[in-house]
């Protein structure tokens, strides 16, 4: 077991807490993290582009004119790609960008990211973190005591006051530890983690 310092809401160290080495003390696996993040972002792509081929365009059930005798080029259907309003020669189809990442790989990547955040001193533990009113000013004053940059605040459940207070700040995001993903963990300068959320996060990635 390894120990991490726990701060109070004023930013001062108040105690230490033992955390699981398997979660916060693993080696940094860059290749795995890259694979998991790429798969996560790819899964979010819509892939909804689509075009109609000549077999899908409406109309064209008969030959526009007879084969010979009119002096015009031969034509078999108004759905031909050569015609205005006809089908597309190589019609695009809805694409699927999902990549296979199993649960073991995903959890291992989360553990690797959390461990690296600890090594870089970008993970801050607090005994609790909340605001009494849904006021942005109050949240900013609390965060000033920690001297943070772009910060992700992980809590153990839905905190409506905290959510409302942070929504006007583009450098602050409040998220539940049970739902956090690798992309969010690496997108912020610091991660502020409450002790109850820590226990929740350990149970999730163990």
C-alpha cells in the first residue's frame, strides 16, 4: 500500500490515506493508453455519411428512349451516374469506427493514467469538496486555495450545486468518479479527487 496526502477544503494537508498500489502505483503503459484513447474517440464518431447508388435512386423503370433511330446516345436508365439526379458510382456507406478494447485493457489503461497523475503530482486528494450555493464565485474562491489550472473535479455522486457553479467555467469540469473516462483524465492539468470518490474509483478499476 502507498500513502497519499489528503488536503482539506482550505488547501492544507490534514492527513494521509493508504491507497492501492495496483491502482496508483503501476507503470506507465503509453502504447496501451494510446490504443484505449483512440478506440474511445473512434467509438464517438457518428459514421452517418451515405449516398445512393444507381440501384437506390427512385425512377428509371424504363428505357428513356429507343436504342436506335433518334441520333442520340444510348441510354438505359435515368438512374445512371452519368445523368443529373442519377446514382453515385461509388456510393459512400455508413461507416463503423469501433475498435475492440476489452474490459481488462480499459481498466488497465485507467490505472496507468491514475498512477502517472500521482507521479507527476497532478492528482490532489481532498477530504471533501462542495459549495453551499450554486454560485460560480464561491467555487472560484475555493479553487484559488489550491492554486490549480485547468481542473477536473471527481466526486462520488451528483452534486447539483457544484455542477451549476462550474458550468460557466471552461477550465473546470465536475464529473462522477464512477463514470470518468481516460480522455477526461488526461485532458486536464490537475485532477481534484474527493476521498469518497477515491474509494469508488478504486473499486471500479481494480
